């Protein structure tokens, strides 16, 4: 399996652990590298300061010997510089901070005034001095040479052509330059003690890095497990939902994004349970609504076939009524399914909604009067908004027919239309009977009826309000129901004056 396939099947916990460990290891390596670089730079400066201090000690002795030998350098050529540069016990002065300077190529020190300690004189190279040197760790002295005031080599080990790093210190006697002391140290290997210290620091850094990396791995593993606990809960909850068990809840206690996701999963579970209940209820209602006219038709046909009823115009009209009732139910179901699926076609034009409402009110006013119901209107004139006139007329007709059908006689229906800066407001309010406030919003559910016996005032399947809701939402509006001040139900609609482009 290639690397891509392996990563695709890697668990999220493993991925998160590797990410945390990788980030921690990268930062640790970077920090240790910078610390190591800083240590090396400081260590090199320390060693350079030690070399400067050594040159100053040698320079003091050279000047004293030079003055005691008639201000001549011949003695040094005969004895050699090694007799001077060997360190004496307890004579190594501590380096001064201002002397810790490393020069990449040359170092010029113009020291016009040399502070001389009490002269060691000849005792410098005596037996006591040698005994003292044997008591301290020996260092490998860097290459050192003396040049006279003209720059001519006098004595020592001249490495001018072999080493780029050079330290130079002028030799001053009686405020006059008598020569130069030069050295070419291999700074990184100038002392065994220094190298041992550097190696110890290196291995200490490696040990600390390994320990920190192991600690980071352990902490990353704990964090990965801790962070993935809500993910595992979500996975289990979704698995339960996938099995069709919508009643279980996560009940999140977190306030972060994962807690919000858990809350959304709980809401999804409730929505799925609600939709399943609505679907089952709708199937039961549809079967009931279809069974009633079919049962009546089958019974009347059986009576006609048995000769109990004569096949005349009256019985034929009864068959036609049940057939129309069945056709009306099927048409409503078809319209509802189209509106739910977005299959209803809408053609929006800038039309006068006031005239559409007034036309529908006038068409049903006589039927309402025949049933003892008065219709009063308060409709603002000439309000033009983008609407589909055919669907809006279907909306108004369904609401008016519903109000007339479910209002006791004598009764009253009030129709109002007004506008503000951004919206159109329409209300249909009727008199008794009414419904409970908690049941008002359920009136828009398909086939929902307040009375459990499903008795109807006249033909209808209880799908009109569901279709009305879809028509209003297609116009980017809202519809709601509430108990009216007249004692019945009030349908309230808001439509935008300007249709938003989707």
C-alpha cells in the first residue's frame, strides 16, 4: 500500500498524536539548536578571552626581560620563546570582560601603558616554578611568535601563512613600541579542559532533548485521547442515528465548537424523529382520507348492483360527488408534493396585490352571506410588488374558503392589507370557533385536523394550509396562525416589497 493509502486509513487519534508530537519535536530541535549555537558562540568568546589574558601575561614578562638585557632581542633568539610562554603556577590572571573579543583576522591592541606586577625576575624559570607547573593540568599552548618593532620575526612559532585567526599585542617599553606578540590559536581545541567541558555540554543537551521528546510524546498521547473524547461521542451518536434510533441524545456539556456540533446532532435527531412521526401520521391520514370516499363509492355501487337502489340521476349524482371528492384529494396531494419538491412553477411580475385580494374577496362574499357570515375589508389600494398572480390568488382563495368553512353562523371575517417601508402585511381573522394557541402552528401540517374524528364542514382534505405555507415561502414571506380577537383564528402573512435575488 502506498503512503497516501496508508494515511487515508490512519485513525484520527494517531494523526492527532503525530501532529502534536511533530510540532513539539520541531520546536524542541529548533530550541536546542539555537541554544547550542549560543553556547558555542559564548564558549568561543570565553576561550578567546583566555588567550588574550595569556598574551598579556607573556607580554609583561617579555618587556621585563627585554629591559634587563639592554633593550635587545638577541637573548630571546638564543633562549627561545618557549622559556617564557610556559605557564607558572598561580600566575594566570583571570580574564577581563573587556578583553573577551574575537577578531576574525587581526587584533591590534595599542597598549601604551603596561601595568607591571612585582617582577618575578629570574625565579620565573626556577625549580619552584617547574614544581608549580606540574600541579596544574597542562594545556597545549597555541602557536606564538615575537616580532620586533620593524615587524621582523625574532622567535617562536610563526603561523602567519597557515592560520587565519591571529591575535596581536604590541610590546611597549618606556612608552615606545619595541615589538609585537602574535599568536595563532586553534580556538576550538586550545585546551583539553575546554574541549572536555564542551563535550559534556553537548551530551547533556542530547540527553535533555531525548528526555523532553519522550515527555512530549507522552503529553501528546494524553492530549490526543482527551481531545478525541467528544469526537467518539459524536461518532457513536451518529451510528445510533444511522440505525434509525432517533430518541437518544448526547446532552453536551461543552461550550466550544464541538459542543455546538453535539447540540446540532441532538437537534438533527429530534428533527428526524419529528419527520418520521409526521410521515407516519401523514400516511395514516392519507389512507384514511382515501378510504372514506372509496368505501362510499364501493357501497353505493354494490347497492346499485343488487338492485336495492335504482340507477337514476340522484344516485348517479351521489357517485359523482364522491368521485369529485376523491379527485380533489388527489389533486391536493399532487399540488403539495410539487410545492414541497419545488416543482411548482412561479412567474413573478410586478403586480397590484391589492386588486388580487379584493377580487378574491368579492368572488366569495356571496357564498359567505348565504351562510350568515359577514366579510369586512380594510385593503390599501394599489400596492405593487413582485408576485406570481396565479399562486397568490390560490393562496387568498384557500384562506378565504377555509375561513368561511370553519366559521359558525352568524359569524364575521375581517380581511386587512397594509404596508410599511419594507413589507406587505395581510391578515385574515374570523369569529368562533377557535383552537388552542399551542395547536395553531400545527395547522400548517399536511392533513392535520384539530378534531380527532376528522369530521369536516364540507369537502376538503386538510392540505390547503400546507399548500398556502409553501406558496408564501416561495415568495420569501412568512405565514403564521394565532387566536383572533373575534374569537376564531387569525392568519397573518408578511411579504417583502423587493424580492431578494437567490
